C-alpha cells in the first residue's frame, strides 16, 4: 500500500489560487491562447484538488466506502490526462500551428488522448488503471498507459518546438516554451521515481507560471490607462479570425488628437480615454473594444448588430462632454465602419484598412460614416508602391531636383530658385512630394532625402555660372525632422566644402511646424547662422500664424502661402496688406507663392512683395532645363 504525502501539493494549490485571482481580475481577450490557458488553470485546480482529496481518501481507505475512492481517483486521472493534452495544445498555439485545421492530423493527434480517457472511464469498472482492495489503492495492469499518453504528447511537443521554432520571433518566448515542456518532463520523471511525494503537480505549477509570465498574462493585451484591449490584442484577434471574417468594425478617432492632448494635458486626456472606453464597455457589452495609440478606438462585434445605430448613438454621445471628478472634455470624433464579411481580408489588410480609414475620419469628421471598400485597399497599395519607389530612389541616389524660379517683383528678373524634390514611379512618371515626403518623414528616410537634395543643389551651383543667370540664392526645403538635428549644420558645411561653395548661396526654408519648440528653434538658427546659412519662413498663413513670435526670429524672407495669396486676389481685404507691412517693418523680405496670372503678380507687387514665385513664370523644371533656360541671363 502507498502512503501519499500531500505536503507539497497543498502549498502548490494555494499558489495556484493566487494566480487564478490575478487572472480572473482582468478582462481577457477571447483568443485560443487565452481560452486554452483558462482551461489549463481550471483543470490544474481540479487535478490538484482531487490529488489532495483522493490521496487523503486513499490513506483513510479503511473507513471510507470503495465507490467514493473509485470516483475520487477517477476524476483525478481524468483531469491528469486532460492536463497533458491542454499543455500540448497550448504549445501548438504558441507555435502558431492549428492542429484542428487538418482533419486527419487532428484525429491522429487526438487518438492517444481519447483512448486514454476511455481506459480511465472504463477503468472505474475494470480496475485497469487502479483498483481498491482491503489494502487500499493499487495500480492496475494498464496504469502504464498514463505515461504512454503523457510522453506521446510531450515528445510531440518537443518535435514541434524544434520544427516550428522559427515561427516564434522573440527569443525569450522560444526559451519559455522549451522550458515549460522540459519542466513537465522533469516532473513526470519524479512522478515515476518518487510517486508518493506528488511532485508532478508542483512541476506543472511551475510550467503554468512560466506560461503566465511569457504568454498568459492578460495585461499583455491591455492598454493600462483605460483597460481596453491594445493593438497587439487587435492583431491577435483579427489574425485568428482571418478565415472566418464574421465581424464588423466601427472605428473612431478623436480628431486632432495631439493638439487636443496638448490643450487638456496628459492626465485629463487619459481620463477622457478611460471614460470613453468605460462607456463602450457598458453600452456595448457584446462588442470587444480596443484602443490604439493616438486616440483611436475600435469596436468589434457581430455582423447582425445595428452598426448604423451604434454610429448614431456614439455621434450623439460625442456632442456631450466627457466628465469625471476632475476632467471635463469636449471631444470630436471621426468614424469609419469596416465590413469584413464580404470578400477575403487578411489580418494585415484589415489593420491597414482601419488605419487608412481613421486617417480619413480624422479629416472628415463625425458625419461621415465611411465604408471600407476596394478603393481603400488600392490606396494602401499605392502608398506601399510610393514608399518602395522613394526608398529605391534614395538608395540609388536618384532623387531628382527640380527648380522653380523666384523673380524680382519689380524687374521680373530671375533672382533665386526653389529646389523641389521629385522621384519617379516604375513607368518614369513623376511622384509629387506631397505623396512621398510624409512617408519619408514617418520612416526616417527624410534625412537622407534632404541631404541628397542639398548635395544636388550644391552640385548645380558648382557646375553652372549662377552670376550669369542672375541667381543669387537657391532655396532648399527642410522638414521639421531634419531641422531638429543638432549636426545639421556640420553635415551641410562638409557638403558645401566638397563643392567649394559658400553657405550664403543657399537659403533654408522651414515652416511654422518647426517652430513649436521656440527655444530649440532659436538655438538651431543661431548655430546655423554662425556657419553662414540663412533662413526663410515657408507657407506663412497656412497653419496658425503668430506675428509676434516672428519678431524675434532671424528670417531673411517670409513666403506667403499660396492659399492666402489666392484668397486675397479673389477678395482683397485689409489683413494681408497689414501683414506685409508688418514684415517690412521687421526687415523681412516677402515672397508671394502661387502666382498664376499677371493680375495676381501685379496685385502682389503693389502690396509690396519683393519676390514672386508661380506658374506664371515657370513650373518647377528639371535642373538641366533650368540651367539651359537661364544660361544667358
Ligand atoms: P513648398 O515648399 O511650399 O513648395 C511650393 C509648392 O507649390 C511646389 O509644390 C510648387 O510646385 C507649387 N507651386 C509653385 N507655384 C505654383 C502655382 O502657381 N500654382 C500652384 N498650384 N502650385 C504652385 P511641390 O513641388 O509639389 O512641393 C510641395 C511641397 O513639398 C513643398 O511645398 C515642400 O513643402 C515639400 N517639398 C518639396 N521638396 C522638398 C524637399 O526637398 N524637402 C522637403 N523637406 N520638402 C520638400
Ligand atoms: Mg518651400
Ligand atoms: Mg511654400
């Protein structure tokens, strides 16, 4: 007769209860990994509990009825067989192998488990796994099948880990999956060699903790500030449901999120986000709510829900403020409805669609309920294509520079030029900067692109006689990202030296976007001025313009954005003349952009502008054409 020692299982069981407490306290994403982990947790509780009770009962066999011992031990064995099967399934999920996809493989993989359970259930009557006699608990003739089943799944797990290890990108996850299976293996050896200590349970608890720390912790899928599921959760859910596509998504974005965040401050804004998520959870309990960075909310639910109605409700809710004890926020939202039921959408496509749609919604606002369709996808494909062309052009040093003349308003003679970047698609057609500059800014290639433009401008100056052309300066555009670089001046200087040019030939154009951090801006401009560079303020009047701020700024020239030039030419008012006068008082020269007609040119000259730029004089043209056109002055 065996005398069971429960002194290790009881504390293990208590530790398990703590893990369960943490696990159940947080919302869990309904994906296979989490469902299986939940099953493991519950089953582990059953295994340990029945291991304790049945061991106690076996020790007391002389006073307890046989049927009770049989039932207690059978439940234990049933959950014991289930345990290894669940650990095996979790291993396959982490390895991104869907064992249920292929019917034959699924049946073959289930046979040992099902056979084992049949032996265990029938064993209640046949005594094949265990039997109870006057000495108490005894192993039956088929008890060894428990180990056959266990090692079948363990070694299949090891085989799969080896075969599919590359599907797990993170090294620590690869180590974890190997680790928890090894720990189960060690535990099983203890079960064979020291059966009465019931050590196997403790080892399985260790495996369970490793899984919790590496894959199972619900916090991995949560956005802390509002307890909504995060973008990792969204990807996991969509990837898992890629082939079913039986859901719809209502996504919305807080418009001008970054500006609004600056106005309300981080703490208030985070409270607002938490309030919105709480509202979604309470009002749409059948939906999953996700939060992506940048004020983007995603509500995902069944196809039969009335999404138009939900959109209406939310639109109305956003007309009211979001209020808590210490926050009251008035927010605007832009909405997009994404229907994933028609046609096949891969996870990447759905996620891209969400991000494009929300970008649009941010601009369009709450009245627009945009439906995702093929256009959105093709727009995304175009963007990828532009990005590829841009990267290609940068790598091959094939970014082209076009020049557009700046003429003196009084003499109409060439005085300067603006260098404008161009790249080409595979068919040789020009892609405009509006399509590729924002992409280059996003993926960090803008610095290289800017350096290339700068170098090509230097090359142009060194190869052509600017004096004959009458060209006193060439304007080069700087993205705010480039402008913030502390080594910008040094880099430009060394390029200038390479071509033997002085920095005063080049004027650097920046926009007001670069002026958000005034101190930083002043420091940078001062530093660059010491090197000899001059600065021009581009697109004045496009954003929120601040005249007093300009008072301190050492620009040589301010370029009026074409929108305000056009507005003035269409309906003259007092404002633009006053602005130009103010600039003159500050000793800035003024350039009017977007001059398309003689009348516009005349009006801007009358206003006091020094330089004119626009289609009336010339569109931006390739460097060689420009050189040829103005070669004779
Ligand atoms: P920007 O610096 O304000 O450049 C002026 C834009 O107005 C150019 O557009 C030019 O082609 C266009 N334009 C000039 N005259 C007229 C006109 O009479 N009518 C109309 N409708 N448009 C006119 P482009 O070349 O498409 O460049 C757009 C923007 O892309 C530029 O605006 C500038 O912000 C940016 N960009 C261009 N090249 C570079 C570059 O090398 N680096 C950086 N960071 N940005 C660049
Ligand atoms: Mg410009
Ligand atoms: Mg401009």
